[in-house]
């Protein structure tokens, strides 16, 4: 007879479940086990409680009503604003994990590029600290299995060349408050990993499904492509050889969960990144052909700032003016970046798991086709 202690039931505390990556994680956690419970810290909105948001989320993530009913029984929701002390109720989260072994997956963040620094810090840094404190409390009760922190490959900031998984602070600058605060948050997580079982996951630019290109979210990468498709981009202030690392959302979620199953060593860091980067030139080739629009010229940022911009301030009006001179400004840094992410650690830890990355060009073609066919989320292909 075995003398091993009875296994505790497992609870996963998943923050950011209403977001693009979080939804994918939630669906997969629900599908891969029938008894693992989930605690979801979710914000209420002006017109919906956190529970109502969770119910709406479940309808999207679990289409079959009977399966959904069972899934709902496994989920507890705690109304939570991770960005403020008043909105943070760790004791309620703790109460819902009593007697269980806990995994925490912290994906909640503000991904906006242009939030004022203090607001971005409130969610991305202080929110991460709150989740780490919770993990510490759970660990003190002897019930912490693992903490997975979803960072970003762009903690590399304004570096160029190749960023490695073991690197974090190399004295880099940052393009915006998002990169800076994600760097600060990862630094916190790495610090706490000296005492707690914490691993770090750094996706690059996350986009639609690896095979169908399907996406539930048209933010980040999709906005510049949408304005391009609408013929609203008269020119691009950037570099034709700027490079992009675009990775499918299903690959990111599945990789994270599989890596988490292996209980990686504390401090392990994984780049969840593409098979290869793709250049602006290649993306323009594919997208202008697919969208049937004129290819905008790419103008070097120096020429743009010194000569073209002052001219455009005078001659450009309406939406194109807004796109190039105002709304599109947050994207300028990404029109010149030439950054690669080495993912040897992730590749080695995932080898033999049957997970593969799609061919980059075919994948980009597929996400752009999906965006075109749904008019960037306005219609559905089904
Ligand atoms: N998308 C990418 O290309 C990408 C690339 C690399 C890394 N990542 C990382 O992946 C994670 C998820 O990103 P995503 O693309 O899924 O972003 P997203 O769609 O904007 O989702 C963000 C999630 O965080 C939640 N959240 C934000 N502020 C919160 C607060 N104050 N309290 C509680 N919850 C809050 C959001 O809740 P609401 O629904 O209430 O807003 C949402 O569930 C982030 O950590 C991001 O840095 C994303």
C-alpha cells in the first residue's frame, strides 16, 4: 500500500480571462480536465457584473450548452480590479481555494501603448505585485503549485539584434509605457522566483489561430493592417527591413499550459515566439495583394521627421491625417524595430510534445485573409 498523502484537488487562479490570450487559456483548461476548478478575478463594468461577464465569456469559449453548464459549475468569479487596493480582494480569492493545490496564471495587464506611466504601472506592476503576494500567502499555507507570469518578448524594449530568454535587464530603453511596465513587472516576478516556484512566458506579437487565422480580437497588430486595408495609409515612416515576430494564440496558450505541466524550475523563462520573423516588406507584399490596395512608400524616419511630416501637417486632411500623424504615432517604434527572439529554451522544453509552429509566410497570409474576410471583425465568416 502506498503511504503517499492523498492528492489535493487543483484550482487554477487565472487573471485576464476576458482578454484575447486569457480566453484561449480558459477554453483549453476547461477542455483538458473535467474536475480542475477555476477562480477568475474579473472586473465588473458599468453595465455588467463580473459574474455576468464570466457567463458571456463562457458562451463564447464553450459553445455547447450542456458542456457549458458543467463548465460553469467549475468556475468561481471574484469581482476584482487588479489596479487598485479597493478593487483587490485576496481573502475572497483565498477562501475559494481552501483545501486545494493552486496554480496561478497571471495574464491580466493593460496592453495599451500610450497609457500614462502611473496608470500603466498601477495595473501592470502593482497588479502583478498583488498576484505575487497572493501566491506567497498560498505558499505559506503549503498549497502553491506554481505561478506562471505572462510577460512579453518586448521587455527587450529598444534593443536590436537577438534577445535571449536568460536576458532581461541589459540597460535597454523602452518604446512606451507598456514595454517599460511589463519589464518592471517581470523584474518583480524574477525577484520573487528566488523564493517561489515562478516561471515566465514571453509571447511576441500574438495573432489569430495557427491554421484558420481566426481571432476574437483585432487589436495590436490588426489596427495598422486595418487602416492599410482601408487605403488610409499614404506612407509609412519606417524601414522596409523592420522585422515582426507573430505567433498564433493557440500555440501560445497550449505551450504555456504544457510547460506549466512540467513544473519548470523557478525563474525559467520561455520565449513563445514564431518560427521566424517576417519583414515589413514581406507583410506589405502579402497584405497589399490580399486587400487590393496600393503599396504605400516606406520613408525613413529621419526624412519623415525633417521633411515629410511638416509637409503632411499642411496638405493631409481627414482620416489619413489622423492615421499617420496622430493615432498611428504609437506604432512608429514598431515600424523600425529589427529584433529577434531566441527561443531555444522553449523549443527544448517543448520538444517531443507534438506542438509545431506554422510556416511564417503561410500563417501571416492566413491571419490577413481572416481579417479581410471578416472585415476586421465587423462580419463573420460562419
Ligand atoms: N496580445 C499580444 O500581442 C501580447 C503579446 C505579448 C504578451 N502579451 C501579454 O499577454 C497578456 C494578455 O494580453 P491580451 O492580448 O490578452 O490583452 P487583452 O486582450 O487586453 O486582455 C487583458 C486582460 O487583462 C484584464 N485586465 C486589465 N486591467 C485589469 C484590471 N485593472 N483588473 C483586472 N483585470 C484587468 C482585462 O480585463 P477587462 O476585460 O476587464 O479589460 C483582460 O482580461 C498580457 O499580460 C500581455 O502583456 C500579449
